[in-house]
C-alpha cells in the first residue's frame, strides 16, 4: 500500500477523484494512494463536510480490492483500517488514541481524524473499496464550528513529517489488511475493541431525542454498537444513536 502514490496540489475530494479514476480508466493497482495537499470539497460520514487547512494535514484515499470479503462482512474492513490508523497514531503520540465507533480517531476527548470508506459492490461481493482518511496533523487552530477537533501538532507541540506518517499508516494498514485476508477477523476485532472509546464505561448517549446512560459492551460482526442500558442490551446503527462526548 502506497507504492503507487499520486500527490495532488488541490482536489475536490480524494475519494471522489479516486472513485472517478476507477470507474473511468484502466484498472489501477491495488494499494494505489491518492493524496492531496488541499481539498475544497472534502466529504465526511453521514453527508458531512470534511475541512482541512491546505498543506498542513493528511488527506488521502487508498484503493483496495477486497474481493475476498462479502458485503455483509464489510465492517471487518472498517475495523482493520481504523485499527491501522489508530496504531500508527498511537506510536506517534505515545498513547491516548481511541477509536470512536465506528471509525473516528480520537485523542482523549478530541477528534484527530476520520475515515470514509466507499465500496463498489458487485452482487454480494465487494469489488473495489476506496478508503478515505483525513487526519489533522500540523494544523494549529480550528474554526469555532469544530470545537472538538485536535491535531498531532496540538498534542506534541511540534510539527510532524506528513510523508513519514503516511508511510507509517500505510504499512500498519497493510499488515492488518493481510491479516484480514488470512481470515483473522477475530484477532482484529479483539484489537479494535482494545482501542474502542468508552468500552465498558458508563457514558451518556442519545437516541430518538432522549439522553440515557449506558455502557458500550462491544460491536456486532455487522458493525452495530452494543450498549447495555437499564439491565438490557441494545444494538444500534450509526443513525440510531449518538455517543455524547463532553
Ligand atoms: C468523518 O470523520 O466524517 C470522515 C472524514 C473522512 C475525510 C477523508 S479526507 C480524504 C478522503 N476524501 C474525502 O473527501 N473524505 C476522506
């Protein structure tokens, strides 16, 4: 992953760019990475925008061809990718890195980055997968509408080399991707849980406009969040529950 690296000065979104390449041109090698110094229409989860300051952060997309995965097992890929990113950042920051379900990267209570995976599906199989990763690295300040954001720079009080970090992340992801390919999804799940924000802690959540106390007990193989509340266990998808972080 990352052997075939294309760096763009500016693009709307590396995910959109890579998806268009894949559907319009001759096949690209698996592991191709498209990186941009600036993105003017970065996309996040749930139709959110993704903001980045030009030249300061990592915004890139990886092309994978996980043809060994059924569509129903796509959460295992989400887990492998978020774990790879979390491990690489954990090495850099010396700890405090968490994965906020399903695939946000946090440092303590602040968001360091996010992941947007877009799969191209054929029947029940995942044909190609565009893995978009956005991480705040050397950005010093964030606009007021992003009060929960942080960066490696804010954590370490110094700049970090973007290319070095990119290659670190790519090799961590590659190792986990190969593990997934080798059928070791259970091990990846265990490691994912060890990074999971709020696991077994009493926390506040909101669902259907109501705030309640509960404890995350794990995730299902389909990627639902399991929360124990008032003596029973419930499973939620992303649209059904919000994890309230102060
Ligand atoms: C999120 O937290 O909502 C996911 C953010 C994903 C952002 C990355 S930046 C590179 C790639 N291109 C995009 O347009 N989005 C992803």
